[in-house]
């Protein structure tokens, strides 16, 4: 018996490879499917099934390509109505993989089709639970996403279904069952996920707030629904791609890997209105970039921030990348449904600069320089971290302009005024500054190292949230 978690950090997503006696199954595959096929081939195994726990919102699954390339049928649980051929399993239905059995446990709540798969060992004993977005380590799936697809499904109604699913289908399982969720900390599919990506069900019963034995349904609904941040705008768009289908990843890669000379790149940008996305490291970008390009670094939380910052998944995109990473960037864009990369700058930014074309720059200063400026004059500082981060601790008298609600934050900014912009470590502040610069805000100065550097310098007065007396 082989059970392997294939975890992708930038999406905080877990796919699973299960194998027994020459047969394999994949659960919740990512968009690029070659690694699963190659793994099975190396093990002399045949992929027999592709299982989906639900219609994912935060990424585009690889179920269609994997099924087409292997002949393995796609399996969903009850209530799923995709636009392509699948097996819609019944609650309790069993599927054989070699000497192993996967048993369908329909667990509505996160979505109505949400389904967990219970792995039974050769003796029929429960061994592991592939819990999708129903149960995470330290949390449960947020119940407010399906209402974006069906308006009659309120988050309270879904939370009630989730309570019943957890109590009646999952908490009744043996404590030694291993829980393998679809996501870990960093995913927007929950609000309190652990950094751990697996645990025993028994330990989760002891430590997961949503699995308290004495919890009433009303208490559960209140605790699970309070404090939910608005989901990223691309979530419902990814759901529809997963339901309706999409282009093959091979087509997306072929279209995107068009190497363009600086002249051809400039022409394409002018004629198509494509967005220029520069995926180099923030400070590398700041030192010189193609005018009007935006920076979202490939080595950060790339895909989620692309989804949050680029509202149209059909937006045509031109890439500026570190040389040799073009295919990686196109693949990671496709993971969240951005399939319309139309080419990249051959030779990277160095080729653009060597061609003598116009370049732009963003001024960056360090925390010590900011402290000196603040000492000499009153300066305007923008903290672009999330509101919760800001409330936890921030520079005294500094305004919060969160990146995740950039259009609202932009309304607070005077184009004619100089601002010093920081986030937690320098990644998000460059996204923020580059987007606003492309919109004509040219007086934003980046603070290298972000709040960590500011705090470490010891030169700033910091404060945290003080509850107003009216709320005490």
C-alpha cells in the first residue's frame, strides 16, 4: 500500500497518490498532470480512477487532462453535475484500487457535492480519510463559497449541513484514522488552518475547535461563519471552469511559450492590450522594469495573488521572467485559470534594457532610512498588510491600505503626495506599488524588508489594537 501526499506550497494544496498491486488513484490533482502519470509509470502502475472531493474554487483541477491521457474515469460524489462524463457516486459506494478500497462519504457543507473518501486497508479496516475541504487540520471548510454559485444556499444553511456531516460521517470514525485534507495554512478555503498537513482524527477531536463534542449546532454555525474574510474574486470563476471544463494544459503551454524579441514584445503589448506581468523578485523588479508592468514574484504566494489582483481570468498576459522559468510561470498561472499567456520577453529584462528601450524604476529605502526621514519630517506611511495583521501590531499613526482590497485602498491615496509603502516582508508592497504606478501613482516609495525590518530596527513607536471603551 502506498499513500503519498503531493503538497504544493504556493496554493497550500494537497493532492494524493494511492497505489496497490499495480493500480493507482489520484485525488484532487493539480492542473499539470504529467507528474502523476510519470509516478505511476515508474511504479509500473495504471491510474484506475481520478477522484474529486468537490468543485474546487481556489485552483483548476487536472481531472479532465488526467482522465483523457490515462483513460481513468473521473469520480465525484452525490449532487455533482459537471458538464463532462463522470461517475457520480452514491453515498457509501466503494471503489477498488488493488487490495485497497475507497469508500464514498458524502459530506455536504463546504459545498453540496463535497465528499470525503475513506481508505480501507486489505482487511477492510479504516486507515485514512481524504477529507477534501470538509475537514482541515485545525479547521473546517468555509461554508460561504457555494452561495456564490447558488444564491439559495446561505452560509448558515451550509454550516448546518457541515455540522451534520462532521458529526454523523466523520467523528464516528476510529480515532486512529489519518486525516489527509486538501489544504493547509495559507489557503483561503478556511480561516484557522494549521501548518501541519496531516493528523489523526483522534487528535483533531481534541484540538480542532469545530469538533468539540459538546458543541451545539447553533454554536457551530456561529463560530464557523464569524470572521470570514471575503473570498478572492477568482474563486467562482475557477468553480465554473472545474464544472464546465477548460482547454488542455498542453494548449495553454504552447500558446504561452512564444519567445518574443523586445520589438515583438512591445508590439504585442500595444496591439493586444495585454497585461505585462513581471515575476522576478521584488527588489530586482524595483531596480528596472518594462514601463506599466506589474510585479507579482514567482517565489511568493504567486497564484493566489494573481487571482486577487487580476480580475479577468481571460486577460491576455505577457510575461517578463527570470530566464528558464517561463514554463513554470505559465503552469502556475494555469493552476488558477489564467490560461491566456500569449508570450514572454526572450532574454528577460536584460534583453529589453540592452535594446535601449525605455525603462522604469521604483525607489526603495530600508527601515533605517525611513526612521531618519520620520525623525526629520512628518512622512506618510502606508501599511498594506491585511487588516488583521495591522490590528495585531503596526507603526503608530500609520494608515492601513490593504493590498487584498486594493481598489478601496487606492481611494485613500492622493496622487500628488509621497507615501512610503510597507507590508510584512516586502513582497506585497511591491505588488501594491507596481499596480498603482501603472495607474499613474508615481510618488510611492517601497520599504525594503517590510514590517519585520521596521520592528527589528527598534526605531519606531509600535502600537496594537485597543478596544474602544464603547465595546468593553
